């Protein structure tokens, strides 16, 4: 799937995402363009141990994702997730 340097989906990726459903495509497009407008600075003050995605991935995330993907699934449903625009960029 095509993703730019900020980790945002490109137009080509949205074509693939919409194959999972039009609503999923609209949701991912909204997150990509507008997002939740989270106050990351406030979140870090409230939760000093808060990890960014890359740090979480390096510490435990990659192993947890691999374990999840390797686990047997009933019905083998496909899950689509959205990337969001990083705050302050």
C-alpha cells in the first residue's frame, strides 16, 4: 500500500482501502486529512511514560503484532487499520 514520508496514505492506497468498504475508506480519509487533533504535549504531561508509535513498535509492538498475526483465526476476517497524520506536521 502506498504511504508517503509522513506515514499518510496516498490516493492509490485509498482505492485499495475502499475495497474493504466505502465507509472504511471515508473513515481512513478523514483520519488522514483531519484526524482527531490530539494534544500530544498535554497527553505527555499527563502520562510521562507515553510512547510514540516507533518506540512502542521497537520495544514490544512488533512482537505483539507478529504474535497476533500468527495466531489462528476463526473465519479469517481481514482487519483494516488507518494511519493518522502526526501532530504538529
